[in-house]
C-alpha cells in the first residue's frame, strides 16, 4: 500500500487546520488551501501557537515544531494541488460547496489520487457521483480536536473500492490514528448515530425536570465512566451543530429517536451556540 508523502487539505477551519497539523506532525507534507483570504495564514499561526505551548510545557522538542511548520505549505489556489497523492476535504458542511470542490479537484489531481471527505453527515456516494473516480472517493471522519482524538471513521460509499478503504486506513495509521470501517453509507455513520440519541435523552430528562443538569452529567460520568457528561459534551460540540445533525438524521430516518428536544431549539434560537463550554443547559430554564 502506498505511503502518502504529499497530502492536500481543503478548508483551513477547525477541522482542516487540525488535520493539517496532525499530518504535518507525522512527517507528511501538507498542501493547505482555503478560499477565504487570510484563512490559511491564520490557521498556520494558530497551529504555531498550539505547538509553541506544547514546547513550553516540555511536551514537544523545538525541532519537531519547526519540522511540523516546514511540512505545511500554504496554497492560494486548488490548482497547486496537482502533486497531492491524496486530498482530504474539510470545507463547510454544505453539499453544493463540497460537490464544487470535488468536481474541481478531480480535474486537478492525478487520476490515481484518493479524494476523502471529512463530512459529518453527507452521503459519500452522492459526493462521489460528481467525480469521474467514485471508486477513489471515501469518507474520513476525524473528530475534534483532530490532533488529539484517536478515531477516524472510514466511510465506504456505494462505489468505493476495497483498495481505497485500505489506503484511507493506511493514511490514518500514518497519522497515528485508530480506524473503524463504516461498511454502509448511512447518515451519522457510527459515532453520531449513537451520540445524538444520548444527547437527546439527556435533554429530555432535563426538560421533564427529572434531575438537574449537573446531576445528569454526573450520573453519566460516574455511572457510565464517560469522561464528560452529555450536556457538557453537547455544548462543546456546538449546540447549533448538534441541532443540524439531529434534524438531518430525523429527516433521513423519520425516527423519533433523532427528534431534537425543544430545550435545544430554544437555546439555539436564543443564541447559545456552545463550542466554548458556555454550559447553556446549566442555566435552563432561565
Ligand atoms: N467541527 C467539528 O467538530 C467537526 C467534526 C467532524 C467533522 N466536521 C466536518 O468537517 C467539515 C469542516 O468543519 P469545521 O468545523 O472545520 O468548519 P469551519 O467553518 O471551521 O471551517 C470550514 C472552512 O472551509 C472554508 N471553505 C468554505 N468553502 C470553501 C471552498 N469552496 N474552498 C476552500 N475552503 C472553503 C471556510 O473558509 C472555512 O475556513 C464539515 O464538513 C464538518 O461537518 C466537523
């Protein structure tokens, strides 16, 4: 199996910058592109800040910081991705934008290059359909923060070749990650399909006044040995993102297991978007 030496990453937001850092730390040369002016530079500056903190704490030698930064090449257009042996797309979760990126990439990169998407929800098969190489399209679902979270879900589209799944697993192992293979292109893959009903049930318990938010989180932490309670985790993930994922799963499955609770809709409408552990639920129902 081919070891990837040059990886393209499209999108330099939360996930793209995390994936770029991770790959670069593992001696892969990364071509990083974002269509927002200044986004790549600011992603690299944040990576430098994070790594400098790690050096200051004695968790990383200074040489490794320099090597990692040297491995990231800032790109101002997708055209310069022609030497990428594989590309991971991490642009916003909007199907038409992802399709446009895939169409463009398939005209630029070598016919043998793998096109991976970090989508949290969309159909790999639908995305692959816009390229002339559906066999080489695969989901690689990283978790946030990508340099830290151990798992990558490898998602097989209807037309994904076995070798592509194996190559994606190999690429993840080059980045020191563990993988699971999602054999069917199904909404929510494994993790979000399990996580969303957990969030929903915790929120319903809160709505019904069965327990305080603190006790709901404490119960799951200590009773199930989870490192974080579901209400706090939902907040970290981003309440707006949670709501979008639940609505998407509900639309796809038409199943009440995925019906977003009112408390979540109310908090999102009130502007509690989470992501920085605002602990929106801890103030419910105020
Ligand atoms: N944030 C998470 O926790 C998380 C976890 C797993 C997967 N994901 C998925 O990863 C993807 C990215 O999410 P994120 O949280 O990093 O989003 P983000 O908003 O932080 O970053 C998206 C980046 O894509 C760029 N972009 C938009 N259109 C582009 C285009 N046409 N070409 C190049 N760049 C473009 C934006 O400028 C932005 O910098 C989404 O598909 C999301 O569902 C997110």
